[in-house]
C-alpha cells in the first residue's frame, strides 16, 4: 500500500439504514427512549385540545399517570394556579398551569412533560 493512501476500513462496523423519525409519529416520539415499557405514558399533542371561550384546557389525568405533551408552540410560562375558575366553570386553584404563545392555557393535576419542538 502506498504511504499516501490511508485505509479507513472499520472492522466490525455495520451500516445503519434507519429512516429518520417523523416528528409527529406517535409511536416514535422523543419520549419513547426516556422510559421503559413498564411505565404507562400518555402522549398528547397540543392541537388535540379544545379550549373553552377563554382559551383554557383542564387536563385530569389521574394519579401516577405520566403525561407527555408535544407542541409546535413556545411555552411562555408555567407554575401553580392561584384562585381561579375557568370560563367552563372548573375550579383550577392549585393545579399546574402552562401558558403557550397562542394564548392557550393548560391546567393539569400532575406535572406535564412538554416537548415544544422549537
């Protein structure tokens, strides 16, 4: 072999022909690798919600359920709701609150893992 030619052969390597993941593919979301198969995870998309007249959505997920929300919108703020009743009459005092750039406000019993994709 000529000293000017370098051999870049890698022993034992296999070429991967995996297809790129589609961002909104439910079964291959970014959250899939974070948890094993024993944990129940509910994956939702922000576009699936139907807000009330004031732009609020209240999510009751039950104890121990992990909620993952995928969104194409920017999350503006999050925290715990002060004394408030939504336009649809739900008392959300003490629930987790998430405000999005579109004006949608999400209230949830438990914490929600949010992937904005931005």
